[in-house]
C-alpha cells in the first residue's frame, strides 16, 4: 500500500474508484456509516460494486432503553439503512458497545471478516483522538486502529490460522480508505446520492428519537457533503485518506 503525501498542503485528488469491485466498511456502531460514507456506498452499489458492512457492536448502549431492546432495534434499523444504499452483506459482531478495546481479539475478528468477504477495498475510521467534529468516541478509535492493523493481519498466513480452510484464505486488499482524518482524495457525490445518506440516517428512526438534540438528517448531511465539495471544487464530495 502507498501512503498519501502531505494532504494538509496538497490539493485533494479525485479518487480513482473505477476498478473497485468489493468494498468492506468496518465501523463501531449502527448508523456510523450514514454520516457521509453511505453516499459513496450508494454510488458504488448503483454501478454494481458489492459493498459489505461489519459493525463491531450493535450499539446497545446508545439509547434511552434497556440494552437488549436497543440491540434489536438498532440491528433492524441498520438493516433498513443498508437496503436504502444497496448493501446486502451486514455483519454485527458481539463486542460491547461503549467498551470496545483495541487488541488482538478485535484485530482477529476484523481480519476474519476481511478474509471471508475478500474485498479489494476496506473503509474505516483513522482511529484519531481529535476529529473534525471534536473528540472522537473511544469505540471509533479502537475499531479504526484495529482495522488498520487487521488489513495487514488478514494477508499473513501465519496469523489466526484457525480461521483458514479451503474457502477462507489469507487475503490482501489493494486500497485502504480512512475517514475522520485529513483527506487526501475526494469522491464527487451526485445530487441523487446526496439524498441516500439522508434517508439511510433517517432509517435509524427510534435511535434518533432517543437523541432529541441530534439534528434532523436533512438539516446537516447535504451541507456536510457540500462543504467537502467546496474544498474539492465540486458541488458535493466525500473525502478519504487513501493508502
């Protein structure tokens, strides 16, 4: 994998995504993909790219109701959101919401999902403490860092050998895209695709109802993508740091 040069001073480069075939998005919680990433996902699935989601938790600690009830609600709402953007492959792992720790077990689980799905591209957070919207959630940081390492782990035949059989083999990706950090590249988002993250976030209906101070999806998602577009000199964009 090649690493971007100093993205803070260089202009953003258009993302060369024409060869993408299978993309795996690895995040901490249901709804994490809906804050811009799902706009890119909808554009890819519309042209036949297969996209899968892996979530480390079911987000059971994120609502004003008992965790078991929240787990069921959030899993179903994520399935509804996936349908909107054309994602059929959804895996929700069993790490504890709010208590996800970076470590071998998390890396092992994510590497296993990479080996099973066999993507050419993986998307995750960068694992940074300070992000454009403030101090990032501990789960986001743990999952981002673990995914970065699991990408390398998945290609090493001597790691997590118990996962391997005739169908599940060591797997190396070609591209890692990181969010929540200084972008190096941008993907121009069509006006139709701007509506998709609005709808996919709105699909988390009960979750958002438990967060009365959360802005309505239509009130900030288009503006967020427009701001990234302004930086990229296009109407709407999603930025990624490319490795």
